[in-house]
C-alpha cells in the first residue's frame, strides 16, 4: 500500500495536479469513461477507495474528525476546549455529524464504483480483479459499520449513485448489520484473498481474510451473536495474527508491520514540505511545543484513565495509599502535591491563590513524593502517558533534548529543561503514544510515518474475551484477557486476591477496563462506551469534565439525555433527502 501511495505522489508531482489530489484521487482526476480501463488505472482506482479511510484528515489544521480525535468524547481522553457534545449544547446541524456522514458515504460511493466497474471495464487478470473486489467489499462493510455504530440505521446503497439519486429511506440497524456481514462473508469466501500478508510484502496494507474475520466478528458483537463473534476471532488467530511482545515498541514505525497489526491506515512521511495526505497527524495535535515541529497538544489524556491503571500486582490504584488524606481534599487543594520543588515566593503566592493546600508542600521533596504515585503501576501507563515529573525525549531549538513535565512551567532548555506545552497555564496529562521522539522519527508534524491501526490483535483478543464471557465461558475468557495482561507486564487475573474474578459481571467490567487501558489514542474507547451503554455513567458523572491532573475541572460536562447515544441525521442531509427520518430526541 505504501508503494502504491508513493506512485500516486509521483503522479501528482509529474502532472501538477492540485495539492489535495489524494483526497479524491482518482475520482476527480480521471474521466469516468476511462477509469478502470487499464491495469494501472485499476490499481489507482482501488488505491482511491483505500484513500477514503483518510477522509476527515486535515494536515492544515485540526479537523476533529479523525478516529483518534474521537477519544475526546470517551472515558480515556479529553481536549483543550469545551465540546458542545459534552456540554449539552450540540444540535443536528453541527459539522461533526455532516462531515462524518459525508466522508463515510464517499467511501461507500468509491467502493460501489470499484465493485461494479472492475468486472465490466478492467483488463487486469482475473485473480487480481477478484481480490480487488473482495477488498472493496471489505471497505464498503467498514464504512457501513462506522455509520451504523453512530446512527443505528442508515440508507443502504450498493450501486454508484448521483446526488439526485440519494433519496433512499433509512434501513434498520439490523439490516445494515446484515449487509456488513454479507459483504465481509463475500470477501472471506474469495479464494484469491490471502489470510495474511507478511511484513515487507508488496501488498502489505491491503485487506486480508484475517481482517475480514476480525471486522465481521466486531459486527457480530454489535448484533450480540456472541458465539459467531468468538468463532470469527478464533479464525483471526488461525490466519496467523498474534500479539507483538513489547507494548511500548509496538507503536513505533519499525514495528508497524508486525503480526499484531491486522488492518491499518498506511502512513508515510513524505519530503517536500507541506504535502498532505500521506502521513499521520498525531504529532501535530497530540504532541507539545517540546515535540519536533512545535505542536499543539489539542488532544490529551483524562485523569479518569490515569487513575484506572492498576498497580503492578493487579490491585486497584488508590491515591490515599500514596498520599494519605488525598481524597478528603478538594481538587483545588490537591494541586499542592503536583508542585515542583523549590518554588519561588511568587509561585507559592499564585498556588495559594488557586486554592492549593500549601501547608502540605515539601520544598525539597514534593517531586519525589508525587513520583511514587506513578511508580509500580501497569507499564502501559508510562507507555501511553507523559505523567508529572516523567521525562520526554523531545527537542529544544530543533536539537534532541530530554524534557521533564514540571508544574508550574518555567522554561525549556537543552539540559534539564521543562516540557513546554501549548497549554502552559494549565497542567494536563499528555499522550506519549503516537507522539514522536527527538528530531529523527519524522520530518514534518503534518505527516508522521507510523501506520495507524484500525484493527489489531489485542482488540480481537479482548472482544473475544467479551464474547466468551457473555456466553458464560468464564475461564476461556480470562485466558484471553491474560494474554493481553501478560504482554503488558501486569499481574494476571486469578493470580492473587486482588485479581480474583468474582463471576461474569465482575469479569465483564474487568474486560471493559482492560480495553480502556490498552487502547488510548486509538479511536476505540468512545465507540466502546456507546456500545456498552456506559457512556453516561463513565463520562457524565457529577463533577466530571476537562480536568487538570489533580482533578480540577477546566470545563464541566452536562448530559442532556439518552438520545445522545445515537447521532442525529445531519440537518443538511434531511434537507436534501426528504425520505430520511430523524433519530428520537433530536430536533431538525
């Protein structure tokens, strides 16, 4: 896939086509009468279908539409500014709804074009055409799955359509799931679709049977067909997918083609300055001013997630065990524990004004004391999050430098400097996962080279565990969870008193928590909370909001009703198509 992307980049440069050709390539650059009519155009056309996975990405600014960005709505993430979906003021006219709808249907339109016209027009050999059709059926299923996760019933189009023809009424949620399953089953049944591609294979990044089994299993999870989901996940394993041994290294470019990565958005860092559409944007919007490229940290980690990471022995983390009396203080008072050593008189005065309980301040021991809160924890915490007084391998004046996250911020430096954020007056937990280190891992903040996983084997294992548990197969489910925990380096379930599983309900919550701590910044948690119907309790509990590390709210959340669990049909789509009906609770 990366090879094909490079070919298209060359085509763009040579032909001098518009800068964002890949956003629509090849649909805006090749006449419909000639599309698919050569082997090369067939390759480019299928690549254009894959490129629809990138719609919503904006390397010129924060779109808010990419999968990892949606973690801000879940339990694990947050963002700098107040979100109308979380403050209770969002309406059906909001751009997140219309843009997401349009991007996913654009992907369906491209898929339909390929599925219909490859057999009719392409001169490519029969095996290749059959494989491409299977791939595009997978992609169509993926786009419909995304739509159904959010809207719970949408119009189904299986042929290319013009805007004037986009007048179908909504199909039921069940009918959409059935269509997803039908497309994935067709892909699985295609003999020319391989089970897996080895790292380095020229076709690596294309759909495989293993990916189709994984996605069909996910669809079965939504349908609560637990036995069918578990059977599909077993076939993913049989295809050859497996956990990678090192969680921290898993998210580095060198390991992006390991056997854990089942299906990913293929990213490349392209030289040339300002050429968008080929790489990831996580550096720009999750990195800090101390990251290469001087980045914005728009998307950050919720304290809810940090507190969820267990102690190494599998026991629940408790602030009072580290800092006696912590929970009896107000969030504002708790700031004292996060202050740096040797505060100046001005810094002491400012902290006092903010409400910090300064009688508890240790002028020369404050940093060591708070560091104990993050020691001996699940190693995924340190892998995913930059915690207070942890170091980050960043840059200073474009040169490599080790920065430390301190509060209050004073200054960067080539040696022993503070990590500088784009939110210097506030102290947040920051992402480490998918934030590049030093000045050698990428060439531009707009396009990081590391692939972004849409499905990885840990996701399959934990869905598999959930499907088994819902069938009452507790011991089998625990074994799947323990595969993930063993790789992480945290105590296994049922290995001591703290990890003893009390029954199906207990294991259900443990599996959910395992998913929360395993997948931050991967665009999974928000969809999980919606599927579990846990979003209200986990995100909108009293006092929650965008929080600083000690729990003080910067913005509060407000839940306006259960109708928020289902996205509204975008107002603009209802205006275009009078046959669309709105979801309950939403006003057009």
